[in-house]
C-alpha cells in the first residue's frame, strides 16, 4: 500500500487568537493533500479538466497544532465505490510524531459540463487502489488515534 | 425547541476556480454560526473567557453554493454530554430554500489555563437544552437532506 | 458626496495567534466592501458579468482590531480615470469610533473575454462620481488618520 | 545583497470564481515570505517572542496568477529606519519568470508586553542590512515591473 505524503509549514495567518492553528486551517491542509494526490495521479491538477467534487469532509482534532511546527499529512484511500471514493488523512507533527488530526473526505467523480457524477474510469480506479488501506489497517490506524 | 439562525453573505474570496463556494468556506460559516450561538448564550464571545474547543467538525456538501446567493445557517444541539456537546447545522440558500450543506460539530468544554476539559456548567447545560433537537426530529431532518 | 458603508462582524478564524485580527483579514473586509459597492451600483455582483479587476491594494494598519468588536467599513472613490478608478476605505471600530485601518484600491474596468481593460462606461462613471471624495476632504481624512 | 526566496504552491482554495488566484492570496504569500525571513534571521519564528507588527502592506497585481503554477517570492529590505523597516517583494511565476505581483510592507519592531514600538536592536539591523536593496537597484527593479 502506498501512502501519499506532503509536508505543511503552518502559516501565521492560519493560527487564531487561541494561539493554535484554527480548525479551518486543517481543512485547507486536507484539500491541499488531496489536490496534490490528484495531481500525482495525473488526473487533473489544472482547473480545465478537473473531475472531482467533494461530497463530504470531516476532521477530528486530536491534539492542538501550532505555528512553527511542521506537519506531515499522510493520505490513503479507504474505499473505492462506483462513482466516488473515500480518502483518509492523518496530520502528524513532524518533529514529535504526535497525531494532530484525522481527516476523512468523500470525493465524487464529477463532470462539470453535465453537472453530473460519472463512474470512476478504470485507470483512475487502479491508481487509487494502490493507496487503498485494508479494513484491518484502518481499524488499527484509528486505534492509534486514541489518546492514552 | 429553539433554532439559532444567522445569515451569511458569501464573499467573493470564498469562491474558488470551479465557480462555486470553496468547501473550506462552509467550515468558516459553521464556525461563525457556533461563535454567534455561544455569544448569544452569554458564555463567552471574547477570547479572554473562551471555554470551547472543537473536537470534530464535519460537513456534507449537498448542493453547490454560489457568490451572490445569501445563505441561512440554522444551528441546533443534537447531544449534550458530560464535558461536551454536539451541534448540527443546516446551510440553506435563502432565496430558494434549497439545502446546500449539513454540518456537525463536537464541542468540548475546555479550560485553557489547565489545558483540560471540564464538565459543562449547569447553566450552560440548561441553555443548550433549549436548542436540543429530539432524535425523531434529527432523523426527519436528515431525511430532508436526501437529494431526490 | 455619498459614502458606502458596510458593517463587519470579525470572525474568530480571522484572528491570529497575536490575539488580534490578522492583517490578511483586512484585505478580505476591503474586498467585501468593494463587491458590495459594485453590487449597489448594479454593475455586476454576479460572476457572469463581472467587469472589475484589482490592480493594486493597500492597507495601513493604524490600530489593532479584535474579535468581538464590530467594524464599519466606509468606502469612497478617490479618483476616476479613463479605464480605472481608485477606492479609499476607512475601517472603524463601531463602538468606539477608533480608526483601525485605511485602505486603498486601484480597480481596472476589465473585459474577461478579451482579457483587456476597457474605458469606464459613462453610466458607471456617473455612479462612481457620487462617491467621489474631493482632494481637500481626502487630505483632511488622511490627517485624521495620524496617530497623535 | 542577499535576496530571501521562498516557493509557493498555490492552493486550490486560494483561487476565486474568476479562475485565477484571489487578490487576498497574495497577501498570504507575502506574510509567509516575511515570517520565513524573520525565522531565518533567528529573530522569532515562534509566537512567544514575536517582535514584529505590520504597519502597512501593499500589493500591485501585475499579471494574473493561477492554480497549478508555482510562484517564487523574492524578498528584500528597501529601508531600515529607527523602529521600523520596509520590505519589498516580487512574486514571480516560476516556470516562465513572468512577474505576477510586487509587494511592499512596513514592519514595526514592537513589544507586545508594553504594546509599544521599540528601536531595532543592532544585531537585527545588521542582519536586515544584508538584504538591503540600493535605491538604484530598487528603481531598476520597479522598471522591470512595467508591462511592455
């Protein structure tokens, strides 16, 4: 199983008055992780041939993140459906390895011209399958997310 | 049951190159709805005595939202726990009544000095209870969210 | 002379870890003021017939702004050229009347189909003229901006 | 003369419905360039000992920037005063070398405890001087910014 990884240098404007990263910022990081993954899959990093629409996004905030502490966003695919797939993300503080947040996203393969969803092409399906986490691994990963 | 309602005038910078509102923007609107609700509950709109930390946020994107079309964010409480509570939000296009998105948030009562969660005070618990949606209403509301 | 005015409820996510509003947020408020002005001029609040492109934006941060303190953004036109015009903005803390920031923007009348600037139509020119601040008023206004 | 350089991968949420990067996004990139410069000067990348407050920010938008096209932000110091200094930034499309935007910022050395500005320490002044662009170079650089 491949894991797609990016690093994020949190920006000062991504903090809030509580002194930590705003909850909004995590959704920015998760979108960034997905667009970079889609780009790597050669399936449209440019707007012109963009085929994805977000159906749902979720983030569990496990520990606070801070400006000045680099993050690693690890992304896998947790489910591949007929016209959609599901991503899972782990946001980890790079220096300490501490789990900061867990994200999930449901992505629909979408034709912006017809404004309708379409079946995932086989080529994309095969590429996504490389990132597919097994149910067992996913359960284990969610166990790792429990704070002691 | 009370429903907390705010209206949102989507900003141009909250759109993205797909011509609709960015998925990130919805999380901004949901946070705005919650902070305005917390303010109304007189339980701390100012940073100094802020008692809430977001444990989880979710948004289902049901229909696309657009610049120039006002939104209404309706917020209720779906669960009141010992140290936390759950909010549910409906984002509705004001002119048409079309459901745009459904949000959920888990909010923990948090002491920033001790950096630990604390039991919800009784006064706050009573105020939150006024916004509490029954399980039956919630099921009905989620049914309404299904696209035909 | 007319002055275009909007009020802004700063959002929690628009603060930063210094406890005040992020400098980025002011540019969001200034854009919001301009799009609302353009909408009022009936010259295109929707993307389809959008005719404006920003050539330059500036903000002087006079006093810190904070979450929980409403702002008023007053906008005037400071210069009307052949294919462009200049806006000036004052951001004021509503409760105290304290000047928080002064903004400026150069806006070009732009045809997105041809990707070229065009002369301001006479109708728009006349509408903008209603908001035109005289040089004397502008000088006075900038004097008011000096901190003692 | 040293030039501080960072690269920016524009994020999808930093675009707007006009299909290009939102004008707001440039101010995010400029702040990022400054905080990374300040970090390199070892003068406080962390909130705890943050000594800078932005007095003014400006951006001239020379050409449109787009998602999928990496940017380089080059930063120099254009003036060193008693309690403040001025930065200039050039935002350049990496692949083509095309100038996208020119930024300016006035930064005040600020004591957040006393909430007052303070003279620049000699050590910081010396470090900033390494990035100081001469008046001649600055004039030349602004000439380069003219579109043919």
